[in-house]
C-alpha cells in the first residue's frame, strides 16, 4: 500500500514539476510528503529490526512475519529495540556518508565499504541476546 501511495505521489510530482513554473511549489510539496513517508517507514523498520531478527530465530519465520506479534515484541523490549535501531541507523548513515564521499575518488568504492555491514550486526548481537520472546501458548487438543 505504501508503494502505491509513494508511486502516485512521485508520478504527480513529476507531472507538476514539468508542467509549468507555477506548479513547481506543489511538486516540492509532494516531494516533501514522499520524503516524510519514506523516513517514517525507515524508522518503523529500524524499530522492528530487533523483533524480526529474534522472532524469526526463536519462533520461526511463519510467526515472525505477523505484524501484531512484531509490534508486541518490540514494545515489550522497548529499550533493546531502540538501542538496536539507533546503532543500525547511525551505522547506515555513516556507511552512506563514507560511500558517497569516496565514490567521487574511487569508483565503486561503496562495494568495499559495505563489507563493514556485518560488523554492525556484530555490535548489535549482545543486545539481541537479552531480547525476551515468550512463545504463544499452544492449544492442547481436546
């Protein structure tokens, strides 16, 4: 659903930006809305990252893709989820900044720099060990 909304907004942004000079302000407004939607989606994804990693490991992938369970796990372990999100966000921003800066000097240097991403996961693992997951009680056949 989000991709559909962002797609329509991007289409209308291009239409307004290329139609006339007076519509450029509307196009900038649409671009700002697109940016805010994508930023909100990224922040929510970062917050749920710890829940996805731990729930898929301990509960299985079938139970880990349930959004209500993910939000419940993330809320139950708020401190850990927030810590993992902040570490991963800071590392992502740093990797992007370094990649953009070095790409002007050495082409495709971002491929080498992105090899540091497993180190970010290694920094997050101690926090994930304390992440509590209580599996849902199984129903006993009667």
